[in-house]
C-alpha cells in the first residue's frame, strides 16, 4: 500500500468513527431526561366565588392547602408525583420533574387539610385512591362538614410532550366543586313569638339533603367533559347528609343589640342535582322537660349544581322555608335584614351525616307554620 492509499484509508476510518461517535452522542442527547417545570396558579380556585365579608375564605391557622401533581405516561401508567403545602388558595406552586422523551398527562389537585404538612395532618376533606393508573385515578369525599368553603377541591388534567428541550408548563387550578352560601334567618323568632299559645324553644337547626351521593357519581374518569373525574362520597347508612347546623344559644347575647339573628356560612359541594330541607328540634316553654319535638320544611326546589358556580341557600326560620337559587349579588345578602349577621365558624371537626331519628325522643309535632 503506497502512502496515498494509506492516507485515504486512515481518512475514511477517521470520518466513519467520527460519524458513529456523533450519531451516538445525538442518540444519547435525544433520550436524556429533560427538566419539566410546572407552575400551578392557585388564584383562580376562589376567584369566581364572592364572600359576604372580607376574610370569609381565609383558612385558619390549623388548616393548609395541599397541592399535588401526578405524572402518567402515554400508556396511563404512573411515572412520578410531588406535593407541597401552602397557607391559602393564593399564589403559585412550582414542581420540577425529570422525564425522558414522550407524551404525558399531568394531574394536579388542590384541597384543604387540617394539619401542617402532607405527612402530618388530622383530617382531609378528600382522599385520592388507585393513583397507579390514570384510568383508575379516583377522588373520595370524607364524611366531614366544612364551614367556610374548606371542602373546595381543584382538579386539572394537562397533556404535554417532552422532546429535545426542557418544558415549562403553566396550569390555572380550577375548582370541580361549587360554592353554596348558606343563610339562617331569624334564628330566635320562635323563641320569642308564641304559636297557638305556646313558645317553642329551639335548640337546634340544620340544613341537609338526602344521602343519595353515597355511590360513584361519575362512571369513567376523564370520559365526560362536564364531569371528568371519578368522584364519590363515603358510603353511610344515614338518611341525611348535613350541610351545616347551628344551635341558637351559641349566638345569644344578653344585650339584644348584639344578638346575631342571621347566621351564614359557605360550603363546597360536588356538581350534581340537589334538593335541601331545613330541620329543627325544640321544647315547649313550660312543658315536659323530657319531651322534645321536631319539624322540617318542605323540600327546596331541585337545582342542577355546576362546577365553579355559586348558589344561595336560605333557611328562613320565621317563614319556615328553604329556598335555593343561583347566586347573583352575594355581597348584598348580609344587608337584607336590619339585624346584624355573623359568620358561622367552628374549629372542631364533626361528622357530617345524621340519622333521621337523631335526638327525636317523641313523635315529631306536625306544626302548621305561619308566613
């Protein structure tokens, strides 16, 4: 082999090696995991809901917002997840994932827990189950009453693709729950106004709905654009599910100018069809101390509740009626009566369901209410 041929041979070998090396580097670079930067904005969760007074939706010190992110591959298999804790439904939360090339689904959730971290809490309004597959991802409501919308639940599904560059994803958290502003009007009326010569001393009122949400509400996760999540209430044997309850004595003041006759609260509920009833228990002033009576209102109108919408629910104790309607001007409701109103807050967690016979120690009295 002469010098010219030897040079050409070495040149061909060198170029071939360089091409192979370049191809290997390109292949390695193409399959190297990329950083996926996820920013979840929490501001939209409550932005469409109106409070009656400033601070109504502010979480107390015992509560936190739990934020979670679940990543699934093209086959719907779980890939990774992360979580964070923030004080309120405000600001943004950032997650970073390292993912190879491919198509993915990101599920983000935001809900309220009573506790200071995802590993240290005493109560959660929502529980996530069967998260190992996207098609079985399920959310279950826990049997607890919220007071100022703590049961709000935000759920989002985001599709994205990882190619050769890092990815930045921005998600606006949106609520799957609706908000109900609940008002108890004239809670002392029957304590001060005799009916048929008898003064009824009420010690308990509640607003409840029939417990027909104790089954899986949505049959196939992500299949329905309006209701894309597999969500269920915890099954219970109780006939009713309490939205909220009050005891008038808790709001009594010897100085009647400070007495709060009108009590309000907020409640996050799943989308669905609802019909509410008011309920009360009382004694007769001067009657048998061991004898209790109870009565309930006619059912409210049936309303289809939609995610992210707000509704008014009024239990008028004087008229003994329960009305339910879409919220139009929530902020003006506290001024509808000349009497002052107060927000119903309670730091205790209690069971949300009641049996139809709760506290009923005698046959309910059939009372014809005056309007």
